[in-house]
């Protein structure tokens, strides 16, 4: 008979992620994948027209609401990594452990790039952020064509890099198998 699981701790343990980190990871992953899918479909799949315009409007609106949660998610993990609160890496010591840590760090860095360049691209183009006609967020900066071009380029290149990193991340998660899923999605500690 299997023993009952003890409640999941709120904070990370050396061998598993706590409730807050799991909420941050899965909530962040859901928001990120939603933004990626909408962005890729609008940019590369749909022809110019009202449907594409509507999808961009949703991309910007979800981006506005996701801004604070995504930045909070990033800060939460970086703080955990720096303070040594993060669970120990699963990979054996050596290049594999370095690659695991670098991969997670790169995911967070590119995510931050996306979240910051998104609104900057709109504002530097001389527009407010339109949130589905509900409200606008006026630009705090002057129109700046050079900045608009650079942030647009970084946002587009960043999105391709993010896709590549997520694919590598999924391969890593599959390679670690149950052990990785268990500590990010498993139930409490078996008593
Ligand atoms: C998780 C964060 C985000 C992801 C993954 C993401 C993803 C994408 C992708 C894949 C594209 C298409 C790039 C291309 O190939 O041209 C795009 C474009 C764009 N994104 Fe984001 N984005 C994010 C955050 C944001 C935010 C926060 C905003 C603004 C509030 C924003 C505004 C835009 C705009 C205005 C475009 C260009 C639209 C156009 O070309 O007319 N994005 N994004
Ligand atoms: C549905 C797709 C995903 C799956 C199945 C998945 C799976 C996992 C698993 C199992 C871990 C724990 C690894 C360990 O034990 O140390 C993990 C950690 C991590 N994942 Fe994902 N992941 C997904 C999507 C994402 C996305 C979209 C991002 C970022 C944009 C991301 C960023 C991270 C980061 C930075 C970590 C390190 C811990 C943390 O910061 O939360 N993951 N992922």
C-alpha cells in the first residue's frame, strides 16, 4: 500500500520545487507559450487582414497583463538561484550540470528580453499600448525610430531563440524523465 504524501512545502527544498516555484514555472510557461503561439501565427501564418490585426491586439493585451507576473517569475527564480535556494541540479557534475544551469539561465534571460522589448517597440514607434479598446497605456518615451527598429529586431530574433531554448529544455526534461517532472510537478514528499 502506498503511504500518504505530506503537504507540498511553500518554498523550495534541496530536492524539489516548492509551491511558489511551481506556480511560477507552470504559470510562466503557459503565458510564454500562449504569447509565442499567437506571435508566430500572426507573424508567419496569417495573411494581412482583420484576423491578423485582431491577433496582434490580443498579443499586446495579454502581454500587458502578463508583464508583471512574468517579471516577478524571473526575479523569483534568479533570486532563488543566487541565494542557493534552488533545488540542486539533476545533471552530474561537469559540462552537463553547467549546460543545465546555463539553459535555465538563458530561458529566463531571453524571456526578460521579450517582455521588455515588446512594450518598448510599441512606445518607441510613437504609439500607446492599446489594450483591446478597454484602455491605453501612454508612452513614457519620445518616438524613436532607431530604438523602434532595434527593439523590433531583438523581439523577433529573441522569439526564435526562445523557441530553440524551449525545444532543448523539453529534450532535457524528457532525458531526466520522472525525476525532473516529479520535483516540478509531483505530489508531496512520500511519508
Ligand atoms: C513572453 C513574452 C513574449 C513573447 C514570447 C512574444 C512573442 C512574439 C513573437 C513570436 C512575435 C513575432 C515576431 C516575428 O517573427 O516578427 C512578436 C511580435 C510582437 N510582439 Fe511579442 N512577445 C512577447 C511579449 C510581448 C509584449 C509584452 C508585448 C507588448 C506589450 C509584445 C508586442 C509585440 C508586438 C507589437 C509585435 C510585432 C507586431 C507587428 O509586427 O506588427 N510582445 N512577439
Ligand atoms: C510544457 C512545457 C514545459 C515542461 C514540460 C517543462 C518542464 C520542466 C521541468 C520538469 C523542470 C524541472 C527541472 C529540474 O528538476 O530542475 C523545469 C524547470 C524550468 N523550466 Fe520548464 N518546462 C516547460 C516549459 C518551460 C518554459 C516555456 C520555460 C520558459 C520560458 C521554462 C523554463 C524553466 C526554467 C527557467 C526552469 C528552472 C526552474 C524554474 O525557474 O522554474 N519551462 N521545466
